[in-house]
C-alpha cells in the first residue's frame, strides 16, 4: 500500500519517464533473443548445406568414374580398329584399292562444272564486262582437257555478250570532237563493179586512229579496208557501209591502235553509171581509245578460241582485260 501510495504521489512526468525506460528494456530483450535465434539458424543451415554437399559428392563419384572408364575403353577400341585397318591396307595387293579409301574431289573440275551450268546475263557495265572476261579466261584453261567442246561454246557466247556491250559503250562515248583530219587522197573514176583503190598519204601521217570517207556525185559502197603501216603490217577491216553523197566525213572507220599509215586499200562499188568520187581522210587525236583496243584483243581472242588455241586466246583476253580496266577508269573521269 505504501508503494501504491508513493506511486500515486509521483508527478505525471516521472510516470512517463519510468514507463519509457521499461519499454526500452523490453525492446533490448526482444532484439537480443532475435539475434541469438538467427545466429543459431544460420549455423544450423550451414551444417546442413555442408552435409548435403558431402552426400552428393559421395553419391555421384561412382557415376563419374564409370563415364571416364567408358570413354577410355572407347578410345582404346578406336585405336585398335585404326591399327587393324592400317595393317589390312598394308597387307593388301598393290593393284587392289580398298573400298574405304576416300575419293578426293578436284576443285578445278568442280568450278568448271559450275561455270558451264551457270546462266550468264549480258553485262550492264564495264565492270561486269571485266568480270565476264575473267570467267572466259577460267573456261579456256589450257591445262584442262575435259569438257573442251562445251567450254568453247560457252566462251564464244560470253565473248559475244562482252563485245556487243563494249562496242555500244565505245560508240556512245565518241571522241570525234577531239579529232583533227588530214587529207589522204581522192579517186575520181569509180565503176559499178567491185574494185580496189590504193591511197598513199604524202607525207606520212603518224598516230592515225581513224579513217573517214566522203562521197561526191553518187553514193559509194565500201566493203573492206586494208591499212598498212611503215613496218609492213596489214590490218583488214570489214566496213560494209554506204557513203552517201554530200555528207562530208560522216562515215568513220576507227583503227584499233594509233598507226603510222603507209597505204590504204579500199574495196568499193557504186550503183551509179556516172562518175563518182571518193575522198579519204586520216584522223589524229591525243585522246586514248581504250575501248577500241579492248575490242581488238577481244576479236583476236575469239578467233583463237574458234581455232582451239586456248593458250594464245588467254593471252589476248588478258590484254583485253587490261584495256577494259583502263576504259572503265577513263569513263569515270
């Protein structure tokens, strides 16, 4: 009773302070009990985890050992089989081939069969023409004797595609504006029958890249032209053009390379009964004619392929490829 009375005699502030102290003591006791229980559980789970690892190791060890033993056994069996095969092959007669001997494929033959089966489209650029030229060089490989007929037909077909495109591109990029024309000669008596007329420039004209014709009084048909240089080399050109009356230097026949001309022989005919005149001019330019040089080597290569001279054809195609590359670079300037 004395305690209760004394408690009642305390002020409200003292009662609140005393109550807070009791709460703090209880909180510390609860925290201590929680930490102790957590530490106990951690230690307990740690031992359980270690125990499970030990059990799994002991349980899986026999399986791992069995797998290793199986692998070793298989490896030994494979080695024994390989030794037996070697011994069998060594004991076999020299003229007998084993069925298990692998057959090596020829990569060159496989690539050739691929080129023969491939359908090539006409080139749409000089770059594609260069690529097709390289394909022809692969087709006419002189060291290969198989498929000679199909290879020849395929190569000639590709030559036609390349030649048509290069000629079209060269005609579209005409350099006639940069030509200077020199008079070579004039013939005043032309008959209806096909005849030859010889023109000899005086003095000699150097670096001639084209020949131009002019007809007067009547139309003139030119069939062939032969150009001879100072060294005596003669190049023939199939012209097949009708030179119309009154068109000065309209019809032009380009040479393959700049040439110093010694003489020109023209095969001609005319339908007119009267006299007609044919005038010939030589054209000189300082511009490169890579397209015409490429066409020259392409035509030579075609003739070599037709004659089954693949070695010479490959050399001509190599030169044609060089001029096509230069032609392509010159077109991009």
